[in-house]
């Protein structure tokens, strides 16, 4: 499927994928608007289900995008450009679980274990693997990775073991078919955080790195940026204005965004999700770089 803008008497209408986040509420409910652009919001639940059609088919003019998916898409020349707008950022340590019924397990105990993850290329997974490898000395290559979905980027060669059809990741952990899982939360009584005190670990990690992990940003199609830079600048203005009216929206200075992006770039290169570590400036084009 391929979509593009269409001009009306009022505004340029843009097919848009954007989830429900504190920083997008004002934009999505219409309390912030524009005479230049208007948004036709696509409905995907969860929002990440729309990332694959954006990457593979160029389905949207404006799209929320997991940052690791964007890095991988860039490495394969997908026609998308990053905007300096963060819609989802969070610490990651609370998204790793093990089954306490099978005995105590900590992050340094993962070598040689069976670890489940929805897809090997998820952004939360990349952050957590980077944390495990660089802060806890885990040998990522020793782990048997078990996945449940393919990558958003079709060209990526996935060498993980695929879970049997119909299996659910958390249930496999409960049933003892996995030793740990990444990217999940659960209130099941047998499942505990891999990090004994996740909040304390997150605080210490932030003290060491000075980084709040970015999960999702916003991209535009390269065609939109090339042919209608004023529309791209207006999209950024609206996203920034929408975020500014929400106290719960992510807040990043230029330096903070630079540090977070550089670290996830480095982690992604280390994990061979991308062929090299890009400079942060490479993620933008001339239009969007000027907005940063």
C-alpha cells in the first residue's frame, strides 16, 4: 500500500500513524491545529502494528516509529527521515522477568539461558541487551534467543529460534519453557523482575550514563521532506506544541537526545542490528536537522 499527501482548499492532508501518548493528545483531539496540514489518523492497536507497513510499504506520510526500527530501516535505504520529536521514552529495567519458581535468577546469570523476546529487533530488547552486555557482562551470543515475530524490516536476517506456532511468551516462561523474557510485564505471582530492585537499578544506570532511553520518535516520508519541507516543519511545530501542553510528555534537551540516540546507535551496532554506528546527525536530513 502506498499513500501520499493530497492538497485541498484548506490544508495538505497527511496519512498519519501516531499512538495515544501524553504528548500527542492535544494534536490528536484537535485542540491544536494548523492551516497548512491536517492529519488522517490510521487506527492500529497497538501502534507498533503499523510500523511494518510504514517500513515495508511507505504506508504513511507521518509515522511514529521505534528508534531501532528506524535505524535498521535507514541501513537498508528505506525512504524515511527522522524528526527530533520523542513520543515515548522510559527506563527499561522493569521489562525483564524470570520465573522464581525455578529458582532465583539475576542479570549476570543469563549466560547460556533460554530468553524469550517478542522480536529480536524490538527497541526495548535492544536497550536491555545493551544494558546486560555492557553493565552486567552478559555474553549475548551464549543465550538461546526465542522469538515470536519477525522484524519490521524484511531484509533483516533473523537467526533466532522461533517459538512454536500458537505459543505465548509469558505462558512459556510460566511453563518453564523459557528461563527469562525481555520486553514484558506481568502480575503473575511466580514471575519476578530480573533486576531485584528495578527502580534502584534504573537510578544507578541513569547516574552512570545520563541517559533516558528513547523508544519511539516520529518520521516522515522522504518524499514529503524533499517536496514539501514547509509541511514537515509544520508537523514538527505541532508535535512540539502538543508535547509542551502535557506535563507527562517526554522532555529532551538537544544534548539529552543526542546522548540517548548515540547510546542506542552504539548498542544496535554492537548487536549487529545495523552495519555501523551512525553519527546522530546522519539520522536527519537537511530539513529535519535544522529543527533539532
